[in-house]
C-alpha cells in the first residue's frame, strides 16, 4: 500500500512537471513570434526595399527608352502620311489636267471633222484648192491636238508614237480610272516614291510601343506595392509575425512584377 501511494505521488509530480514544461514551451513560442526581429532581418528587409526600388527604376528607364522610339515612329508616320497625301493630291491634279486636255483634244477632232465635211462639200462644188486647204487645216488640228495631249500625259508617248507623225481620223478613247491607276503605277516605279511609303506601319509600331510602356508601368506599380509592404514590415519590426507576413506578401508582389515585366514588355 505504501509503495502504491509513492507511485501515485511520483506520477502526479511527473504530470505536473510535464504540464509546466508544455506551458513554458507555448509561452516561449508565443514570445518568439511576438518578439522584435533581429538585426539581420532588418538588413534583409532593407535589401529587399532597395532591390524592388531598383527594379521599378529599371522598368521606368526601359519605358523612357522605348518611349523615344515611339516618338520617332510618330514623326515618321506623320511625315510619310504628308508625303503620301501630297503625292495623291498631285496625281489627282495631274489627272484633272489630263482630263481637261482630253476635252480640248476631242474638241479639236470635232473641228477637224467639220473641216473634212467642208472639204468634201467644196470638192463636190468644184473648188479643189479650197477643199485641199480645208483638209490640210484638219490634219494640222489633229496633229496639234495629238501632240498637246501627249505632252500633257493624256496618252503615253509610246502608245501614240505613230499618231504624232500621222494622227488617226478618229480620236483615241480616254479612261479616267485606268489613267489614274497608270499614274499610280508610274509613281511607284522609283524607290523613294511616296507610293512605296507605309505610314500605317509606323503608326502601328508607335501604338505597340505605347502598349509596352503601359504594361511596364503596371508591373512597376506592383514593385512599388512591394516597397510599401517592405517599409511597413520594417516599421512593424517589433512584432516578428507581422513583419514576416508583410515581407511574404511583398515578395509575392515583387515576384509577380519581376516575372511578368521581364516576360511580357521589357525585351
């Protein structure tokens, strides 16, 4: 009986000792998480703040660098647009001049036809000399009309080369749209022709670069959020649990901004 009482006392003492040790460990753990962070942790947080700040500055530098390229693309687009529109206006003016010259060409041919009819009437009346003069005047009208039309570009010189020596009796046709396409083809024959310019390409590149700048700004904003979280963590360094939580969230923002920026818009 006495031995049993001693065993019970020993078990009771052991249980009390274990409970005291467990409670002490819990208090130690709670105290560790509520205790302030050490000097190394503070230096690590300062390093993270500097790293995030430098990364955000790098994004800003890259945005400024490609922003100058966007400005150049805008200037190229504007200058090429002006050149293309100027060439288009010049073609329209040239085509209008050719159409006006063709009207004169047809009028001269109408007059020449009237002179031919007059020559036939004079020949029938027995006035051969007057009839010959009327026919000669009709030929000169056709020849002059053909040469003026060729000089004005109404017809290509190669297509009416023979007409400049002996014009046809009937006027040549003139297709306004076909002549407009021919002028456009002639303008695009040279390398530096405005017809070979593409202002829309420069404008599209400028828009694409501005999209990249906007994307870099968004990723840089995540970096700044990480800096803010690191700063708050450093201020709240008196409680280790709060500090570690803020640093963890800041690392998540920083990693997202770093990976997203480098894989999408930086390069």
